[in-house]
C-alpha cells in the first residue's frame, strides 16, 4: 500500500464506515467535494488546519485507485 493511501482508514464506528482521513471525522468524499467545488488543496488546509496537504493527495489517490478497480486493503 502506498504511503499516501496509509492516511486513509475505514472504521465502522466513524462516519458510518466511510473512508476517512487519519482516523479523524473527515470523510474522503468531503475532501473530494471541496476540490470539486473549486477549492485548492492549500485553501482547504488553510480553512481546516487539522488537515495536511498529504491528506488531500491521499484522498485523490484513494479515489483514483477506487475507480480503477484496484483492490484496496486496510489495516486498522
């Protein structure tokens, strides 16, 4: 698993088991929504300092791997 994807976890007790950033209540889909709304990664991090630029990259990598059909395995 790539280092970027290691920032993504799935925990059934957090956000209904959706993929999240570093165990926080930040679903990957919210990061993708912010990006698709036109925010830059730097704007997201500036508005939400608990996030890091690497979290944004990890979200994009997760999305890419998900739509490519690649099987992702998580260890929590």
